[in-house]
């Protein structure tokens, strides 16, 4: 399976701006495209080199000889389309959320296990180079024991948002990152100051192994520019991601001296940034956000027969934590 044949369900703005191009860059062969309206499927097929277009997922799954399916549909339709692909006997990559709560996510995980087919959930932040770097920093010997994390995710507001919808469609990436970095969560406490569609939340976490964390989420006009930041602190070091484009890592390494440290200069930070160049051809964000990385991982797992991560089973734990946070903030 050198170049897996992929069928894609969904032609929305996010799919066409991010997932289709990422799939092509990752080496996928987009064989067929499906959308609710045939003309939209035909347009996407022409743009991304697919041979055929469909207005019915069932028809595409029945007629095409596919190696896997990508599901990039509206949030409330995701789980149903994943079920349909699994029942057709195909591996699935699906954009988050897969299931709108723990129970529905669990149903998908159970179906995937019975079908013997993998489901990968699109938590692309795990594949963003900045967050890959911060996870590596945690495991470096000089970092010491992980102690805490602190992060924020803030964007503009949108019609129809409330606390639950914001967490499960936007903030969920950072909920998942907490698990990715520190493992499972023992305790959640939180507050909200949301006013109609202006979302404002903060909450604290205590992890199973004792680490602590705090997150601030906002969906308000003040943050239309979009900003995200995450800092992890250990006993002898810290690492911070700034808006996916800059990583600062520090390890406490005093210079050998018989004099007090304040008499010299020995504090050292390692700073990583992305290269600014027109050579990216506009694809830079697809790599820095983790879109290419997540699809490449899924394709490699198809070739090797290994289970991709995050899996449907792992997604159940992230959805369960989202549900706990929503209860904790009283939403």
C-alpha cells in the first residue's frame, strides 16, 4: 500500500483549506470525494485530483475500492459517518469531535473494536512541531520532575457558541494536549464568566501522578487575532510554546564558580522559531498546526498495520474529561 486510496467525506471550508491539502502533502491518493451537494463534491474532486464525486456516502463506500476514509463533516454528523465507514469495513480518520460526549465516543470505540478497524481522531496539536518539542523537553534528563502546566487558548466569538460547544469544538484540542503531556486527570475545578456567546472560562486540573495545571479559554472579540500559549514547568526546567511559532526551553545549569550566581551571567534559554520564507508556497501553517503530521501518521499506520494515535479508545478519555470540565464550570 505505497499510496493508500482515500475517500473523503466533507467539503466544508476547514476540509478544503486544511485537510485536503494536508492529505496531498502527506502522500495520500484522494480517489473519491463525497458531499451533501454533488456540485460541491465535483468542485473538490477537480481541485484535489479525485477521479469521482458523490452526493451519498453509502454510494461512495459501496462503489469505490478504498483503503480508508477521511471524515471531515459538521460536528453533529461526525459520529454517524464514522459508523457508516466502519460498517463498510474501512479504517477511518475523523476530525474531532467523534461523539459529542463520553457515551457516544464510547459507542464509536466499541464499534471500531468489533469491526477490527482503526479510527484515528484529528487532534492535530499532538503533531504540531512546537508541541512535539515541548513533550520532548519534559523527558530530557535536565528538566527534572514535571510539576505543572499552564495554558491559554483565545479566539473571537461566533454565533451559536456556549460554554459546552466551545470546549467540545475548540478548547478540546488543549484538553487533549493536557492528557498527551501529563496523562489522566484526577480532579477538575473551574469557573466561567460567559455572557451569551462571549465565552470566558478558567479551570484547574490535578493529574493522577500529582502534577497540576490551569487553562484559560476565551471566545470573545478581544481575541479575534487568535492566541495560544502553553508552559510546562519541571523541577529544573521549563518549556513554553507561543502561538505554535516559537518554543522557549530553559534548564537550570549554574556555571561553575565560587561566587554567587548574581555576580555573573549564566541563565540560558534555548529558543526555536520557524523559518520565514516564501519557499513554503503557503503550506507552512499546515505543517506548524500539525495537519500534515496527523495525516502522515494515519497513512503510515495504514501501511504498517499499527493502530494510529489518538485512537477512538483514547478519544473516549478526552471526551470524558471535557464532560467533567463542563460540569465543573457549571455549564
